C-alpha cells in the first residue's frame, strides 16, 4: 500500500514537471516571438543630422516609417543646422536637415561630395514662437519694431513705452527683460534675424550665429527650458517646443496690421507669398516676411532635407518619399508644424521621383 502511494505521488510530480517544462518552453517561444515583433532585424539603416527645429517631425516620421517598413532604420541627430551641413559635406551623414539654404561655399563643397549636385527639399513648415514668461500678461502682443528693440538691447524693461503701445490695457511689470538667444549655429536664428531684418529694420546681417544681445543657450529644447525656468524672459523657439513646454506665445503684428496668434493654420497662410529661389530644380524657398495675407503669422521657416540629386541611398529615398506622402504630412500639426502647401508639395514629390 505504501509502495503504491509512493508510485502515485511520483507520477504526479513527473506530470507537474512535464507541464511546467512545456509551459516554460511555450513562454520562451512566445517571448521570443513577441521580442521579434518589437525589434525586427535591421536590414539597412541611414544617418542624418542637423536642424533641431525639425526634431519633433523627424521623431514622429522615423517611428511611423520603421513601423511600416520593418528592417529599415533612420537615425537622426538633432545637432543644429550648421553641424548637419558640415556632417553632410564631410560624408558623415546620408542627408542633412537644415532650416536655411547652404551658402555658396557650402554648396560647392556639397556638390563635390555628391559628385554632382546637392539639392534642398523643403519638407515641413516650422513656425517660430516668441515664447515668454510673464505671469501678469497672458496675451502679449509685439510688433516687429518692438521685437527688434528687445532683441537688439534698446528696449530693456517690460513696461517700456513701445511694449505698452502694443499692449494697451495690459499690466506690464517694470522688471528688466531677460532675453535668450541660441548660442550654437542655428537655422532658427538665421530665420528669426531674416524676419527682423525684413520687417523690423534689424541693424545686422542675418546669420546662423547670433549678433544681438542676451544670454546664449544651446538647442531648441535648451531655449524652451530657459524660458520656462526664468521669469520675465523671452526667447525664440519652434512652436512644437513651446507648445510641449506649455509656454506662453506672443502674438506678432503682420504687415496687414493684425496681431496674429500662432497656429499651424496661420503659419500656412504666410506661405502664400513664398516663391522659389533655388537654381534649376533645387527647391529653395524665399519667404515673404511682410506678407499682407489676412490672418498670416509671418514668422516661419521652411526646413529642408539636403541630399545628393543623384547617387542617393535607396533607404534615404524611401524615407523621404514617405515624409512627403499624404501619410507623412497629415499629422504634422499635432507636433506644432504646418504642412507644405499643395503646389510646393507637388514639386517635392516630382523632384524625388526624378532622383535616383
């Protein structure tokens, strides 16, 4: 009887062990399969670098592209437009992101690197926000001349007559204005200064390097943090960064005399006055900062992908065809960007179709 009981107990133990082992094996297979679904084997990858203004769009694009193109990976390092152009010229990246077109010297160097022509493909419109930290003023309004005075150092206090004239009825504090600017080579800086030059008589030539007053910070995220953490401050940064940090954004007076709030729609309206400024089929865009289109927010930038006109990596072409597709353009407003106008988008798609 004791022997029979022992045999029965042993059988139960063996059955449990077999069941547990089978469950463990199934679990390993399931985990392996699940891991395989989450991390597919990378068959090919490319690297780009440059503009921090387009980082939000790039992050969204890359995630969706890799989901819909298993095995392909795009790496993008937001190092600033100047650094991205230098990487591309040196052959350290397959494409560059830039908020400003290359100058003649950079263009010649990039052409040599390509063994042909390097071209600019506008891919997204990035509104530039005047982010500020002024608790007593929830709806700040600024004219181009006032902005020039603030960022050139001529207007130093928040209750200055010029700011008061733009904000009648607002309670402006007598505190000093803390001005932040980008200290790295920045396409956002170039576009902001180009706007001030055209609309507000900025006294210096626009440059990737800041040539006004204030405290320097590195990158768009650094600018957003600086304004967020310092009261009575103001700085310029892409709308997506200002929106993510929930910063207050000033209205800017356009050439029609309207103080316009920044939205993807008001930024898109400002593109109506843009025109082509590139050579042949290069798609450099010249923005009209003094457009009189009603409801247009005039402070915008066109951010480019710089690639070789020929001899491009197939992964780069596949990725850029995706970013210029309806799918790639459709959700940009969720990240604080504006879609390319249809006419310009058609040119980008045609150029990509001609690129091999």
